[in-house]
């Protein structure tokens, strides 16, 4: 029988993602018994609030997870590598937002709208991985199409908000914009180049194959979540001067023919998707509208006439919510309802 309420730890509680995880637990009325908010030693003693009551932030240590049922991690890859096994050993199920465990064959990589059934695999290591934000919104939009028409190839270019880099990048875009508008010289601390009024075709580190790690995350994670290694995928990931919500231009080639109308109808009934597509009224998804929302918005659905059976579309979602915090809390909901 499922427990009625759960002891939940949030590791990285003071960060951009951790903050939204706390908000999602509150908004979605997750059945919390006690919470524990964890961060680095520099935040220990700070106060955050949960359901109107103050909660003191504690330093994350190996002992932080005793008597916890679920731990939501968003404190970076090295922290997850080090502390997730300790948390799992304490009997707590970890839902990890970093890339540390995503491609581990013993760790499920879950987007609830796509592969909720994979949550069952948590018993192998006590860890469930949350995918990269750019992957999440792409698979939410593409999985229904793959199931009905079969996707052969994906070409994706992203337009990613600075909040994907954390609080410090939100501050950097604000300060650089203010400095430039005052005719002052802005400082570049977070990115190798100015982000204000600019675009950087560079997210995460460059790899030997010339792609960035973010681009290869999209390729490998998509195949794992959609459970199909035959899909050919190529990605270009770009940072743009937007605060919240990632946008993606996606081109797909399908095995079976599909018209834009077929895709529009299919996605109108798809879980977690909202079709926003009426070019006659200049209606299409935009980051300013997706920010603060949990759905994945799809528009500009049109035929690609340059090749057989191809469709172009534009996909936008809040990277910190559906791309990270909401997806993690949705996984916690599946876990708590069906498995704990
Ligand atoms: P952030 O705003 O910089 O916050 C980082 C959080 O981690 C803070 O709470 C920080 O605590 C904590 N932290 C850092 N080092 C720590 C340590 N050694 N021990 C304990 N806590 C530590 O970053 P963010 O944007 O929230 O992202 C956090 C992580 O989430 C990323 O590194 C990434 O792995 C993951 N993430 C995933 C996605 C996704 O696509 N699903 C998107 C964004 C981020 P202090 O405040 O005390 O420093
Ligand atoms: O840059 C973005 O828009 C998403 C960033 C995600 C991120 C940032 C730092 C470390 C990740 C991630 O989730 O892949 C990681 C990580 O590798 O854990």
C-alpha cells in the first residue's frame, strides 16, 4: 500500500532549479511529511520557506538522507556523483537533475509523458535521472509522432535561455544589458563572450567530435527515453539573451507520410503538449508566454518540401519548470503513487 506522505530532501535548494522544485512541491500539493533543504556550506543556516513556514538550509553531507523517502537533486554533476549513492544507501530514492547518471544503463531516464513505465527500474540503483531540459521538451513533442508515424531523423537547433546556466547567468544578462544601455563596458564572467544582445553557439564544453556536450546529451538522451537507438539525430545548441524558456526549431523525417494537419491533430491530444499555431493571427509559441508554465508549446507546424515525409516545427517550454523542476516532481508523483 502506498504511504500517505513522504519525507523529501531537496539538494541544491538555494539554486535556480532547487527553488522551482520547492515551488512545484507546493503548487502540486505533493504529499510531504517533512522537508529538508540542502546546499553547500556557504548557504547553511539560511532560511527558505515551505508552505509558509521557515526551513533552515543545511549543508549537504552523506548523513543528510537518513529517514528521507525521496531526494530531489539539483546541485551539479559532481555533487550527484558523490552523494546520490549515499542517499540511495540510506533507503531514499534519488531523482537526479544532473547528467551524472543519465546514461547509466541501470538508471531510468524519465519523462513522464513518454516513458513513465521506466520509473519501475529505480530499484536497481535507487536513482532515477531527469533528462536535460532541451531533451525533455523535444521528446514531449516528438514521442506521439514517433509512435504513430515513426521518426527516422531529427535535426534540431536550440535557442536556450540563460537560466539554464543558473542564478549567476541570470545576473550576468541583467548586468550586461544594464551596462550596455548606459554606454558602459559590460563584464563577461559566466560565458566566454558577451551574452547581452548576442547569441553563442556553445552550450557546455566542446567535445573531440566538434559538437558540444549539450548537443550530444540531446542525441543520446532522446534515444534512451524514446527507446529507439535507430533514430538519427543531429543538434546545434545556442545560448540566446532570454531569461526563461528554451525554444527549438525541429525538423523531422518520418517513415509514414504525415501532413501538418495530421501532426497538429495528434499533438492537440498529446499529454503535456499545447498546440499554439495560427499564423493568420501571428500566433505561435514564444518564450515570454511559456515562462512559468508546465506545458510544452508547439507551433509553426509545416511541411518541409525539400525532402520526402518531412515536417518543421517550433517547440518552446520553460526550461526550469518542465525542463527540470516540474519533470522531477512529476517523477516523484509517479514513484509515490505507484511504488513507495
Ligand atoms: P545554481 O543556481 O547555480 O544552483 C546550484 C545549487 O547547487 C545551489 O543550491 C548550490 O548551493 C548547490 N551546490 C553547489 N555545489 C554544492 C555542493 N558542493 N554541495 C551542496 N550543494 C551544492 O544552478 P541550477 O541552475 O539550479 O542548476 C543546478 C544543477 O541542476 C546543474 O548543475 C545541473 O546539474 C542541473 N540542471 C539540470 C537542468 C536540466 O536540464 N534538467 C537544467 C539546469 C540545471 P549554494 O547556494 O550553497 O552554492
Ligand atoms: O544550459 C542549459 O540550458 C541547461 C543546462 C544544464 C546543465 C547545466 C550544468 C550542468 C546540466 C545538465 O542538466 O545537463 C549540467 C549537468 O551536466 O549536470
